[in-house]
């Protein structure tokens, strides 16, 4: 009888583990859908006279998104396997190379005064429009710095954790063994199907202007997962890349990158 009860608990534990890997990114993406919904119902306003929380709702939606995503991650923390802690050097190199590929086309576009063209699909486009915290810098200095700090928390902590736990920790395994117990698939096992599916889905969650860079970054990330067999290394690579991107955006005001 005890064995039967233990067997009945397995599906529930498996489902909870899967939910733990999916829920943080689902919450994160839900807030992006909320932003689109606010725009659709006319909540946002492009008028210069509009209050900042209507002119650019990202300024308050993103911090709320960050906090709730981190809370969900904390609630399911015991279900994540970050070890072994190895390959961090490779992860750092991968993050630097990946983000260099990401920003290089836009950098060249601005530096060479290029005109808009079909090359925008390779990232050659203006990246000045986007999340700009300076909209409230003069009136609300403390709020400005809070939003900037939360933006970096979002980029460097919340996004790498939520995305890598889902993409590499869950989906990479799930796609590798569709018919069996995918949790028995060791982390970082190479499979062509998982390489293609995970990379393609990672790409389509980004804007078209970032598709090419996302392909390169996704393949590099997959390679780090396979080489290191470490979720911690994947998170580190993503965090390093996003930190460098944030510094670049903040120093150049190329707000379209974040």
C-alpha cells in the first residue's frame, strides 16, 4: 500500500516541478501582455503633457513585474538545480561575445549614419526609442533612481533566472524526451530537436530587429549548457550579457535595447 501511495505522488511532484520552472517566465510574460493591453485600451498617451505613468507605463509595470517574478522564483526555489557550479569563465566569455554581437549592428548604424533599410532585420536600426527613465528624472529624483535600480535588477537577476530556468532547465529537457520522463534527462544533453525548438522559441520572444542577435545568443547559450552541464553557468552568461547591455544603454542612451 505504501508503494502505491508513493507511486501516486510522483505525477503530482512532477507537475509541481514543471510548474516551478514555467511559472516565473509566465508571470514575466504576463506583464508584457499587460503593457500591450494598456496600449490597446488607450490607457497610454504620447502627449508631452501626459503624466509619466501614462506616457510610459513601463516605468511602473517593469518594477512590479520584477518584484512578482522574483517572488514566484523564491516560492519555488527548492525545485531548481543550479549545480554543478562550473564553467563560469566560459559563461563570462559567452556573455561578452553574445552581447557584442547584439549591440554591434545598432552601434554601426548610429556611428555610420546609416539609413533605415531591410538590414534592420540584422539589427541595423536606430535604437533610441524605448524605456527611458529620464522622463521623470527632474521631477522625481528618488523615484528615478529607484526605477533605474529596479531596471538593472530586472535585467541582471529576474530575467536570467526566469528565462534560463525555463529555456534550459525545463524546455531543453522536455523537447529532448517528449514521450518519457523528461526530468530523467540530465541537464545539458545535446539533441538537435531541442537545439532548434528552444532557439527558435527564444528568438520569437524578441522584437524582429533582434532576431539575428537572438539566434546567435541562443546558440551560444545552448553550447554553454551542453559544455558545462550547469544551469548556474547559463544564468551567469545571461546575467553578464544583460549587465553589459544595461551599462551600454545607460551610457549611450540607446534606450531601444532594453
